[in-house]
C-alpha cells in the first residue's frame, strides 16, 4: 500500500501544486495591479484639541494617571484652549492620537455591508477585514504636530499587495502608507505635501465564512503563545462595550466587529466584540510613554496583531526596556489567556544627547 500511495502523491501533487501556484500568481498579479494603481487619497482635517481630549476622557477610567498625556487630568475635564491664556503654546499631538483624526471621507451609502469603507478593499470575494499590524515613525519633538486648530493633510496610498494561502483560507494583505503634515486653508498641490508623521498600516482581507463555520470558530478555544519576557511595568485593563463604541465614534469607524456581538459570532467567528487594532495601538503607546524619561521621545514603533482581543476580557499591556539597548523597548499585550495578542517594539531618542 505505501508504494501505491507514494506513487499517487508523485503523480497528482505536482499538477495540483502547479495549478494552485498558477491561480495564486494570477490573483496576485491582478490584485496588485488593481490596488496599486489606485490614486493616492488626500484627507484634510483641523487639528482641534477636541478629538484628542475626548480620547483622553474615554481612556482615563482604564489607564493609571502616569499614562495620561502631559496637561490632562481627570479632575479638570473641560476642553483646553487652543492657545493657553498664560501665553504657553498649544499642546502637541500625543503619540497615536492621529488615529482619531483624518477619518475616511466616505458616504454612508458607500460603506460595505460590514460597515467598513471600500477605499483599500480588493472587493469580492474578500469581504472580511482585519488589522494585521504596522509601524509609525514620529518626527523630532520640535517638529511635532500641534493641537492648534490648524489645517493638516494626510496622504494615503496603497504601497504593496500580497496574496497568501489557498481556497477558503486565501487572504489578501494590503499595505498602506500614510503621511500626515501641515496644510493651508486652500488646497495645496499634491507635490508640495510633506509628511511629519509617517504610518504604515497592514490590513488583511479574507473570504466570507458560512454560518456553521463562523459558529464553530467562535466556540473554538484560543491558541496561546505565552511571552518569554518579564515586563518592567504593566497595566491590566478590561475594555468595555462602551469604550469600543466611543473609540468607533471618535475614529468614524462603523465596522460591525466592534459594535454587533451577533455579527461577530455568526459572520466573523469571534465570541464577542473585538477591540480595535488602532485602540490597542493607542493603549500601548500610552503605557510606553509612562516609562520614558522626561527628555525621551518615541522615534519609531512597530507592531503585529497576533490574536484577537475581546470586550469584557482582561488584557495586560506590558513594557520592558531592553537591558543592553536602552533606546529600545519591547511592548506587548497579553490576552485573557495570558498569550501574546499584540507584539511590538519601539525606538526612542533622548533630546539631551
């Protein structure tokens, strides 16, 4: 029997592999050309302190005061002045708070069935979207964006497309580069736009699941890969449905995975509402900021989302300064089972040096 099975494998697998390889190559080429040729998207916004302040208020009950941005206090929740009356400058945009500015400019009637915008979507059959990770490069502190109600612009462009997997497990990874910087009252020419904050986002688009498949996945226990590092500092929080709603509103995000538990279970195969990828990012940057010296600023932050984080389940945000490279930090989030959910690293610089 073994020689017979071996011969069958030798006869059939090369053709099967070749056919799959051809299909994947064709899909890769088609989607790469389709998405990469989309024009850059320019999103304009005014950097009022309102959005950042409301984000601070939303997170204040979940984070210790050491993680608050400078100038914010739970004892004084009124909106700060753009220019303080004592003559001090407007506050700088806290690291990660750009995520509640520059929302997609898409009509409600143009949203996809799951509430997402179609700007980077490859289209059918890849109708499910998740946030896979990314990186952010911050400017020097003296070149940071200010919350002074000035006009700013975000240039958003698809920079790479990769197809992985096969059959129902086939996925499309779309890389988007975003550059955010000052603008003017009148629309500036595209050529003159220069970036101050540079962000790379990695989105993954997947095929729809059947109802039975989604319910089976929702009931399946988590795969747990436990961290092998010991944090210097960690914060335990339990995100609520209200927190997810507030962040969805602040980021102009109508994705059903953050708003509709039944949709999560019966369409996406998740047991509850999912914490936003950008919200996890803001929380990691907030906890990291609490561990920096007064003269240190974040230069670069990169991260990968490895497992879902759910509403009403505890998550631990952990920070560790590298013992031999003091300018490097490891940052991760452990889910309710203790395994990696998000894994990231940061490079900081000291303005005194």
